[in-house]
């Protein structure tokens, strides 16, 4: 049996899973690894603790499997950064999470002084901040990288300092050329960064070294960002294929048929271009749209409002009513992403009456997230000129039948639910197999993917009216904090 170990490092936890050649998950270990927020807008993580938990989870998962591992794949939260000493392997400060906003002013200044469209969730200004706020950093031999680089360094006992194109792209890092052909010397010079501290950029699939920290020292044969791994894991490898991951936030990714983009900035409808894989020296391209809060809204129902006891209960309660009774919810707890990118928008409940019940509010929340999913689909279609005729979904909310049906109804498209909640693991396992020759072509993933089930949109004459009502609600939710709404990255 051919088996792959996947290390999947998310925002709040990490997983190690052994996957077979049929892409079945055989063993699975999870370790919580939540970030800390020492002040509003700051999101940090302990890179040493992360590395320790990765090794522990990997060793337990492989020991339980009981046979040699053929290859290792790494997939991870993107844009989060670590800077460490090349000689000692010790981080010089906290890891900065992709959600960290401490460099908002640096991004504003970069645009004003240089015309660079950098966002605080990208790596560039995070690296600049770490170097500027670490005494003596300029005199040390440092390595800087995203989480994939840090984990590859850890697994190889310091032999590898690498990253793939999906993690180091212009969209993710802000430091690469638009076509991902090299590092931008103008930004490096302005930010006091050296190309020597940055990782060697490698293909998403292919052997880059050995995981000597693990039994048998299996080859590390895949590195890929989490959303791209999910795209591949759901068999979306041809132009027009799209997936949405409904986790804490929501991410739509769709494969395009063109080459490298002309610019790294957002398109007219709020999606942005990015590499979706690199194999054999060739890059695949796509666009991505973001919903800043998806599952967060269900957590809000549970933790803050006390309307549900568990996320799964949101389905049970919402299913007790046929509709939301005229209640509309805009899930903008953290602002709105694609298409409007309004950081000053806020969550909004509209249409409440004396007859509004708990069931109506819970259903309205699920339907609101579904409408935001429809916004992403419409934006991606408009920006790419692609007719996205069906959608594949994973993430925690993909297990909620009421939500998935609402998504099908809002989009007017069939929804294929992934067989596993985290398709990132499947995508990284497949790439690791591709990297060692277990498969020959990227397209081989298509025959290996099969949905758990497919949900069709209900034939309804009310969809257009519902979308019009939704757009009115969006407008009312926007601009609640004008100073934040004015920010544009």
C-alpha cells in the first residue's frame, strides 16, 4: 500500500493524517494551536509550539498506521509568517498570523509613497515589522518564510528552506513579481529585506528533500496553500471548476484558462488572481473571492446569543420553519470581502417583528451566509467571464443540510458536497503522490473525487426577488464605520 502523510496547519489547529492511494484517510491526529490576540487587531502564534505539535501529531499518526510512509505533503494557512535564526533555528519573535492588522499604517504608507497595493494580511509588511522590532536583527543570519517554510525546516531538521508558488505569490506575500517569476527587488530594498533570507521557491508537487525528523525520513513531495489544496482535493483542476470552503470564513476558488495576470490587484468585482498550483515548472492560475465570516456567524449564535448549543443544532432549529419570516441577516461581523471589500460594514438583522422567533433568526443566519456564497459566485463569474455551472463545497458548514440547500437556492446551481470536511488533506496527499510518481497527471484527481451527495436548487420563482432583497440588506449593512469603510488595500 502506498501511503502519504499530510501535515495540515490551519489557523486554530493542526492535523496529521495518513492517506492511502485511493485518497482515504486512514489515521488522523489533531492538535489545537490557536493564535493569541494580545491587543485588538494583533494575531500572533508560538512557532516553536506549532513545530512541536506538528512533530508529535505526525509521529503518533504514522505510528498508528504502522507501515512506512512513502511521501509527505504540507498544506497550511497562507501569509502567516515566521522569522528565525538560520544557525539556531530559533524564531526571533512571535509568528504573525494572516489576520494580524498591526501593519495597516505601513500598507497605507506603501501605497501613498510607492503606489504599491499591499494589504495587512499579506506577508510583506509583517516581515518588515518583525525585523524592525527585533533588536540586532540586521546583524543576524535569518530565514523568513510562511508556515510551509517553517514546517519544512522543522521536518528536515534545518536542511530545507523552501516554499511553493501558492504560498509565495504576489497575492499572498506581496513580494513576488506578478507572474511569480522572482522576488521584487524594489519592495525588498524599501522594506530592508534580503532575498537571501527568503525561501527557495519550488513546485507544489515534487521531491524537495527528506523529513529526517520522522521515522524512515520519507521525502517531502508537496507544499501548497490551504485553499489551493482544497481546490485540488475537490477535483477542480479544469477551467471553470469552482469550490467554496465554508470554515471560519469562506473562500471561493475557481480555475481560469489564461496565463499569468497583468496585475496582482483585485479585479472589478472584488476577486483577485493567484497561482493555484505549480507542477513541472508550469503554473496554473485562478481567482479567489473571500467571505470574511462564515462559520463565525454560527459560533456567534452559540457562544454569544445562546440560541443553539452546538453548530449542528443550527440545522435542526432552522428546519422547524419553512422560511425566515421576512428576517434577513447580513454576516458582516468582520466587515465584507468580495465583492465590495467594506471593512466598516457590520452584521445586520433586518425585518424583525413581534412574531419573529428563534427559528427565524437561526434560519436567517444560515441563509445570509448562503447569499454571501452566491455573491462570491457571481463576482468570480463576472471577473473571469466564466459560467460557473456548479459548485463543490467543503468545510464545517458543508455538513449543514439547511445551509447547503439555501446555498443551492441562492446560487441557482447544484452543490456537490465533498466526502470529507477538510479537502485540504486530500489535495495535499494527491500532490505528494504526484510528486513521487504515484500518479502521472494532475487530471488524475478527477477520477478519484466523488461527492458525498449533490443538492439541487429548488425551482422557485422567488429567487430573483430574494436576491434583490438581499442586495438591499447589503447596502444597509455597509459603511457602519466610515473610517474603516474608507480603507482600501
